[in-house]
C-alpha cells in the first residue's frame, strides 16, 4: 500500500510537470482529470509518510515481542 501511494503520487507529480512544460494552461488544468492529478500528490505523499511511520512502529513492536518470547 505504501509503495502504491508513493508511486501514484510521483507519477501524478511528473504528469503535472510534463503538462506544464508542454503548455497546458491553468484554465485547462481546472477541467477534466487534471484537478485530481494536481491534488493527489498533496494528499498522497503525507499519507505515505504516515504509513511509513506506522510500518516502522508495527515492525518494532513485532521484533520486541519476538525477542521477549525468544529469551523466555
């Protein structure tokens, strides 16, 4: 899930850059699929950061429990 969110956000980020460089105006970016493409990295990248923190916490708790169970 983490990799999917990061990958989609980066693809959308590059799509906005390519669209801007190819001459898509601000008015054109307000129509069609562009609003979603523009706003997805704004929410996707912070969400991916929170998912990474959660993954690290869950992994740390799992290793601590495994180490406690192994020493008993």
